[in-house]
């Protein structure tokens, strides 16, 4: 509910919106690590899960549905 946010069909007016400031990321991660944030429904409690040693693999192509 930002009062200074411009929502308009004219993209030139919306372009006047300022970019949000980002907080410092709370985790130091290596290139093969990730963090997942889990928020409980009806609560402000957030839990974090850190994934370690993520391995990059080639894409698995899935066949498309027959026409």
C-alpha cells in the first residue's frame, strides 16, 4: 500500500516510479548453494532451509503432447 506508487495505463507515467531499495541479503552463499524461505500461513514466522552442493545438470527435454 505505497501511496507514492503510480499505476497507470500510460507506461511513461509508471516509469516515474522509483525502484525499491533492497536490503542486504542475509546469507553468504557459494555458487552451488541456495536458500528457501518458508512462511507459515497466518503467522509472521519465517523459516529458512539452506541447500548445499547443488549440481548443475543438462536440461531434460520433455516430449510435447500430440496435436
